[in-house]
C-alpha cells in the first residue's frame, strides 16, 4: 500500500495534474497534491530554483488542440460573448449541423472550465433560451495562448 501523498503524486503523474494541453510539470503535481489535501495538518512543501517549468510527462490533451485553437474563432475578442439559439442544440428538430458541431466544442470548453453560459446554469438552456456563453478567466488565458500561437 501507498500513503495518501504518494498516491496523489502517482495520480498526478498519470494525468491528474496535466494541463489542458496534456503537460505534467513539477508545479502542476504540487498544485494537484495541494488542492487534493485541502486543509490537512500535514502539507507538502515545494521549493524550486528554475526559470521555467519543463514538462516531465505529456498525456493526451483533455481538449484536442485543433478544437482548443478555435477559441479565437468562437470568441474574436476575449471579452466577446458567443450568442446561442435553439439551432445549436442537436436534439431540436431543424437544428443546424454546423452550429451543433460548434456547440459540442463549446460544451467541451465548459467541461474543462474555459467557458460558462451567461444567465443560465447549463449550456443546453442557454441555447434553448437564446442566451450566450463567455470565456472564464482560465478561458481568457488559453484564448491569449492561442492568439499568440503558443498552442
């Protein structure tokens, strides 16, 4: 058997600590362990003397890079909202297949914390009620990385 800390480090290395692009770094492992332990009495300490974090492992990204790069297409400015309507929802008769494909991408972005619906709890209702969605703070950062061609 492994202890709690060792189990968390192993889980982090296996992908729990990976960013959206699939990179696992020493800092992301520390953050993963720290977040999982919560307010426990025993805390890991992370000390480093590096100028940048190097990926120590790469796994399959949680969002395919070709889809992630569409952030700047769906949100021309990071402050823009993407307007939705019922034609985006593929369960609706007469939906638009192209919009339904975009909606699936937007829902994937929601699942990884890049996008949130505006004035609705779920993306389905945002589409059905002709609302919109917007980038989160994390979404803004990934939008910037895509715009700068770093993703």
